[in-house]
C-alpha cells in the first residue's frame, strides 16, 4: 500500500468543501488569528509561556481542520476544476508553516526586533515576515548582496517592475520549452515521470530527462522571483514599506560551488525558521552537526510532502528521501573539506609538481 493510500484512509480530502463567506471566518481565519496571537505573546517573553503552551494544541487542531476541510480551488474554473489545485497546495503549506512557527514561539527564545514599532505592529511583522529579517533569530541569515537602487522608492519600484516583466517573459519561454520535452503537460497536478518511455534510445531519454529537470528547476526559480517582485511592488507602492525591507530573494543560485553553498546561501531562505528551529537545532543537540543537517532537510522534505498531499493528487514519501539525500551530500562535502583542510595544514595536499 502506498503512502498516499495510507493517508487517504486516514482522511478523505475529496470531502473538502469550497471556500465560502461563512467557512472563511469559521475555518480559515482561526489558525491565522491564533498564529498572530502566538507571536504577540512570544514577544512578551517568558511570562507568557503558559499561555503559548496552551495555545499550541488549539493552533495545531485549527490548522489541521483548515487543511482537510477547505478546497479553495473548487468552483473557480468549472471547465477545468483541477487546474488550480496548486491553491490547495499553498493552503497546506501555509498551515504547515503557521503550525511549525507556533511551535517555535513556544520552545525558542524570545523573539526580539532590532527596531520596535510597537507591540501590535511588531507582532504583525513577525507574523508576515517570512525570513524574519530584523529579528534576533535571523542573525545568521545570509542575505544576498544588494545591487538594486534601494535609496529611491521610485527607482526601486521601476527596477522591480522591470524585473517582474523580464522574469514573466523568461518563465513563459522556459515553460514552453519544457512542454516540448515533456510526455505530459508540465504543471499538471497529476504528475508524471521525467523519463519519456516513448524515446527508445536510453541516452537520448536520459538527456531529455536532464534537460527537462533543468528547465523545470528554472521555472520554479522564476515563479518564486515573480512572486517576490510582485509582493515587493505591493508592499512598497501600496503599504509604503521601505525598499530595504525587501532584500533580494535569491543569490545567483547557478553560481553555487557546492550543495551547502546552494542551500544555505544562494537558494531562497523563506522557510529557514522551520528548517533551523524545528529540524536542525533539536537534532544537532542529539546527533551533532551531521544530525543538524539531516534535521533541517527532514523538515524541508516534510514541508514539500505536505504541499503535494494538499493537492489531493497523490503524494509520495520519497520526496522526503530526496531532501535527505541533499543532506547526505552536504555532510559528505563537509567531511571532505575537513579532511582536505587537515592535509593542507599538514602540508600533505596534492601539488601539481607531485602529479
């Protein structure tokens, strides 16, 4: 029995109801408000620990209920009801995030903001600030170098608008090329193998799969960048946020020199709170630095699994294995670097004259 079949026996996502005015307030809004309350309590420090601890099971229950009760894509496209299944993926991911971050508000040290704007506004910032920029728990966050005109609001918005347009055009081209190589429509919530069995030559089949993987990866990058540019324009133009509150989301991931460099510095750090606080730190305490690495990638794998599960089109636990393999690669890289450093310090590293 597959992982999906086991989950399907626990909860039938086919029974979810479409989003309505009433269940928006009764089902969707409670976990959002509870998350805000948890942040407001956490800012006040240890004296609110009991209240936060009591809030945690309520938060987990309401987040679970929203995930398994609401189908926010239903009815939006009657002629193609599955086309917007990714909306339910976003819902499942959002409920996963507010659940794990509420857990952090109970177990982690008191969050402190570098510049306070008042208790209620600080709690709102902590609720919406995905990367935790400006908070003490993100002091080790590696932000990409800033090359945009942040000193001028108008110049920054023009730059962001240009970036948004260019990335939309690039995404469209890459998506079109991916469709040409794929055996089924790319982006389908049904999913399919990257290996096209219609290609008889195994070498060509492998090359096709590699090209398709690259194109889809670039599409994922483009989609995230498009979202970041769009929200930056809204935040700065509509809510008058300073451009400095919207640092770059990526740091040229194609220039990564290792898996560790890619995941820790160059890929987006939107979910760093969960990966470090819920995964890395507890397992590092139990199993050292290697345990911390695997803990971070375990939480990442679970996040991606929950998102796939939320679409109700089948979910494979092997997606967690993919991220654990990334962790294994990072651990092996670190071990190799340590061995090489010792050899270099001892004068034993390979020199061209010795080859």
